[in-house]
C-alpha cells in the first residue's frame, strides 16, 4: 500500500504523520485491498482542510473535511473514509451473496 501525504501552504511535520499513521490503523482493519492512499493537507486563513483519496480495485473513495484544527480535520477525514470503506465492503458482500444464492422450490414435493 502506497501512502502519500502532501501539504499545500503547510509543512507536513512528523507529528502530523504520526497522528495520521495512528488513525490509519482504523481504516486498514476494515479493508486489506487498499492500493493507495493520498492525503492533501492545506490551510486557508484559519481553516485547516484535509482531503483524502483511497484507491481500491475498481473504485475510488474521496472525502474532504475542514475545521479550525488540523488534527481535528484529520480525525474527521479518517472517520468519513472509514464509513465509506465499510459501506463499500457491505455492497460487495451483498452483491456476491445474491449472485451465488440458489433458489430451490420445495412446494411440489409433498
């Protein structure tokens, strides 16, 4: 898995990288199929923005969060992306179970 953390008008410090790495464990626990994670951190006046893309096979997930604190923005971003991964995994599971389900009619046997 490739992880890119980019800062626009912001230096990505070791503290931000460590905080992101701790929060990333939450996402890794829900999906082993992640190909790449791209995070863009930026500052506009007093607003701290965190934008993230997760690339999975056959789909991409995107989220963007803003707050007055960068750590809070990262937390909100990870929560949004985690919810999207859970929803994506549920869709895949539902889709595969419906396709492989065989229907048998036992009403005529008695």
